[in-house]
């Protein structure tokens, strides 16, 4: 027969293991979200850089068509 102390120990052990599992899953979800947000921000910054470079090239190309005095 299992004593009262051992039943409580088993309950605490199960709760602790369950909590650790759930916290691990939550941490994985958060890490994935941070990774995805970081990737999106990086892509957004890259788009901005590409647009700035394209605008500079357009300005430079526009200057080549003008006659030089």
C-alpha cells in the first residue's frame, strides 16, 4: 500500500514534469515567433535598401541624359 507521503511526492513529481513540458513548448513557440518577426524585419529593411539603391540609380541615369555645357 502506498503511503500518503509517497502519493503526494508522485503528484508533485507529475505536476513538475507537466509544467516543464508545457514551459518547454511555450518557449519553442516564442522562439519561433521571435525568429519569424526578426526575419520579416530583416526582409523589410532589405526592401528599403533596394528601393534606396534603385532610386539613386534612377537619379544617376537621369543625369546622364542631360547635355553637358
